[in-house]
């Protein structure tokens, strides 16, 4: 059994390669829900949906999120009614949010709903939200404090970051199966996701870091930073804001308490010695996933390191 | 000030003629909410939306409900997720339901939300739900008891009707302004709507019938039954189920406690004497509204009878 920790687009791309290398049913993905947001009274779980849509083959690949070929007629009309429309919700995508919100209000837990959804989408991979409790990633900036989605999407990540908080995380329990799957895993893969607001959020949930340290699984991470820049998203701005160097080394350091192997891009091969100084084995390969072949090749390199 | 009681399609058609004959701001419409239904966790108010969309000029005229040119991508996707799709919710239309549901959950009353919506749609006509409390029209049939929408839309009005109940009506208070507007009106117009499950529902709300009786306004109704058949909808099946003759006379009799003038179709001119026997003045004219001209002409006949 392989467990992976995942954020959104980068993780989903990697996972779509991984399920072509190992049987889907051998895989459990623990997904960040700190980005979850309520908009128009609907509960939106961006990272979970990106992972589901991508693995189901219905994601809008040009954007990395949303449903392929979706229309935006509901959102336009919401705009006409005076609602904010900065978060782009497609009509088909909205069905997922309506479905999830309806079941949450009926008392179902997010993890139960995600399990129903992934089955409906025909996925054999197990998808676990990091927690059924609300954790909200708040970005403290020079312009004020914002929900991560407001910081990123509404304000275009243009504010100087002063800090990151995971509101609610002290009270949040890991979702059923999160700790158990890490403890029982043969290998844990940290996807190439934002180390602060995707993986960092999951690691902040009570018991997760301890489970990673205790687990006998080989722990392998893929760097989301290549040549000092994130492939996608605001990881550089967040890392800088927290006074961190924006580099593969810096990511490895965040994971150094538990990490066995770090996969870096060949552009960053010069960082190898420095990272190995943290007691982490380093493999350099192409980590930029443009084609399916890239994804599958990266997954093969990772799986090789599991030593299973 | 003119007050009208309204159901859905027939009422909306008539009102779109009426606002061309008298100033929109002189008009208050009290709308049936017994057809309201919660689907996918969203609060849907079919009659209110039909009236709003029609007066805003954005209704799908071929159907009489929904938004012109709407798509149904969200509903298709909901179907894919295993949800029921018998109630046809368009993508633009869904924005109204999402907006309303969100505000209801935030503690706004339906009447407040309807007022915000009608202003957003640029309407000067005042639109009042009959009640802010939930009243649910239940149809008792030989196949069981159903929500009105289930009886009508899901089951195609194919079950033999045994009775009609307005669940919750005993506890429901009229929405703010309902009783006051009737008491202060110069004229009250009963739209050509279903006398049992549209107008009948409004009349069943505590105080409405009494207000109509006490009000000095001239009360004029337009028959929704022409030549023994409803123009649209299941009024005939409901009336038959309740042991009523399906005729203009029968509708007049339902309203006879308060009605001054009954407008019947010229096809039913032979019913005039019988209806006048109820102490109601009868005018026969064309009541079938195919063109805008038909609607305006009918509105003129009605306004003439207000004697204002």
C-alpha cells in the first residue's frame, strides 16, 4: 500500500502518472483541505476536486482545475445578482459543490462524501481529505489577512506575505484512515505540491507528522521547486514571506524530520550535496510534467525508490 | 394601489400585460409558495421565479418557466453524480436558487430575498411571497401522497387525485405586507391561476380570506378554465379529484365569498347567468393570451372593471 500527500494541480498531474505505474487500488491519497472555501453558501474543496477530476480524466487540462468543456452560465448569472465571481465555478463543477454541500448539511462527513464521489467517478484510488473538520489557510499580508483563495485568486498573490496560519487546525482531527494509512503504508510519497499551504497544511494536522516519523514506510518527496521557482502557484512568495530560501534544499529541510529520499529536477543537480547533508538521499531527474510520458517517467523513478 | 394574487405561468402572462396598462409601481403581487421545493439542498420557489423572470423579460417563453437560452450542464452533471433530474433546473436559473438558499441560511426571510431579487431584475412591481413560513402543497392520490412538484413534474399528473393538503399552513403567517396590501388596495385581481393549488393555497394562509372579505377593494378574477379545460396545468384533475365540476362557474363558486367581478372567456359566455346567480358580475372576453396584444387587451378589460 502506498500513501501520498497531495495538494492540487502538481499532485494531480503526478498521480495521473503514478496510477499508470502501480495499481490504482494500492494507492491512498491524503489531500489538503486548507484551501476549502464556502462561496455562495456552497462548500468548495479545490484540491480534492482537482485530484478527482484529473484522475477521472475530466479535468480541464489547459487550466489544471475545473471540468473539461465546462460552461460558466450560472456564475455569470450570480454576477448579475450581485455576487462575487472571482472564483471561477463552472456549471458542471458546481454540481459537485451542490452535491457535497447538500450531503454535508444532511450530516455526512466530508470523507464519506469524497468516497461516494470517487466511486461515482469510477476511481479505485482511495481519496482522504486530511480532516473532516474545517481548517482554513489564512495568509497574513501587508494588506491584511486573507483566506488563501482570496490571497491567491481574488488578489492574484500580489500582497507581500508576512505569515501563514492554519485556522482551526488545533481542534481538527485527522479524517478516518489518515493516521492508520500512513502507519501501515509501505511507502509514502509527498507529491510536488506547495510545501507551505498544501503539504504544510496536511503536516499541521494533529498526529500526521508523528505518524510519518513513526511509520516504517520509505518516505519520498518530489520537489515542487525547480531552479528556484515553483512550477505553478505562489510557493515562492509564501516561502520568501516566511524568510525561507526558495530552493529544492529549502523544501527538503521542511521535510527533513521524516524524509528518506528527495527527487529534485536535473536543473537542481548542483543542490544534491547540500540536501544529502540533511541525511536525505537525493535523485535528480526530469520533474517537469508536460506530457503523459513525463508523468509516467517521474512516477517510475519514484516507485523505484520505494524499494518495494 | 392594485394587489393581485398569482400562481405561475398563467399569472405571469397576465401580469406582463397588466404592467403595460398600469404603472408597475402601483402593483403588488402576492405569489403562491406552496409549490416551493428543496432539491439538491437548494430552495426553489417556482411561482415567484416565473413571475420575476417573465416580468424581467428573461423567461423562456416556449416553456413559460426558466431563463431564456439557459443551458442544463449542472443538472446533467448532478445526474451523473446520481441525483434525481426530473425537475429541470437550468444553469442560469440555478444561480437564483443558490442565491436564495444562501441568504435563507444566513437568516434572511424569503420576502426580503424576493425584494432584493426583483430590484436586481429592475422590477418596480412589488412581489410578496404569500408567507415566509414553509407551506407545502401535498397531493393525495391513489398511488400515495406527493409534493405537488412530484405529482405534477415527476409523475406527470398521472395519478388519480383524492385530496389536497397545505402542509404547515396552520402555523404559517402571511408575509409582511400581505394582509396590509389587501386591506389598503383599491382593487384586487385574482390572476388566471389554478384555483386549488395556486390561488387556493394563498387563500388558505391565515387572515388572507378575511382580508379579502373586509377589504373595500373591488375584487376581480380571471377564469383559468376555458370551455371546461385549464389553459395549462392540472387544474382539471385536481378539481375533479375534489369532486368539483371543471368549469368557470366552479371557479367563481370557490371565490364567491369575496368576488365582485369574474372575467370568463367568450367560449364560456353561456355560463354567465349561472355565475351571476352567485351574486358576481360577469364579463366575457378573450382570455387566451397568445400574443402580447392578447395580454394587454385582457389587462384593459380587467382594469376597466376596477372602476378606478
